[in-house]
C-alpha cells in the first residue's frame, strides 16, 4: 500500500531533509564550499583583487587577523610577537595551542627580565644620588698648602774642566779637549752680537 503524504507532512519532510543537507555540508567543512580558500597570509593577500589604497589595507588587515604566521622562504612559518619584539618558529600559519603556551611563557620571562632591569636601574640611580650627596657634604676644598724646604739647597762648586791634562794624548784628555771646543763654539754662537 503506497504512503500518501499530506501537504503539512511533505513540508515537514522537506524541512528535515534541508536541515540534514545543511548539517552534512557544515560537517564537511567550509573547505568544500570554498575550494579556493587561502591557507596562509601570503595566499590570502595574493587572492585579493588588485585593490588599491584603503581597500588593499582592509584586505591585508583581514588576512592578518585570520593568519598570525608568515611563510618563510625555505618552508615553515614564523610568528612575530610585537610585545617581545621577537620572532618564533611555528609549524603552521597560526600558532598551535602548545606553541601559544610556549610564546606566553617566553613573554612572562621577558617581563621578569624587564622588571629586573628597571629595579637595577633604580638601585643604581639611588646609589649615585647618595654618592653625590655624600660628596656635597664634605668640607669645601681650600687652596693646597705649598711646602717649602727649610733652607735653600747649597750651591754646588763649579768644577773647572779645562785643567791641563796630566797625560797628553790619552783618550780622556782628547775627549775633554773636544768637549771644551764644542762647548766654546756653541757658547760663542749663542752670545748676542756674535752672529
């Protein structure tokens, strides 16, 4: 015996069929409905029409929001964390939860390091201020005291080196005569009115 469908039953059946079809499409994923969907930032930007100005900026902003990583020339992806001013290697176009945890732990380490540097700078500043204050509290420096000898040094007796040599022709006698001759020549050249 054939089943006869009334109008309202047929509408219900078609609504159920439509919902089932919609769910199967959703379960298959959006990739099935968009075969040319970009897989990373670079593909997303490349698929944008030749937009100019504000439209191009809007496309790049939308691509940047969808994909955090950037493709490396040799393969793989990098993620730039602007808070640390640092680049991280990641497996896909977006960091995985494990990669995100690693990046967050590195950020916590970065903040701890920054905090220590600030504390160290503050400590050095305080020590410098204390040193300046202690130097300011010292009595002002007066002119240095000049120490003079108790008695002036005694004049050394002048030695006459022009004594006659006791042994003519000796090396010491020849040397003394040569020195005397050179000294006398220079002395006469230096005297005013001799030149």
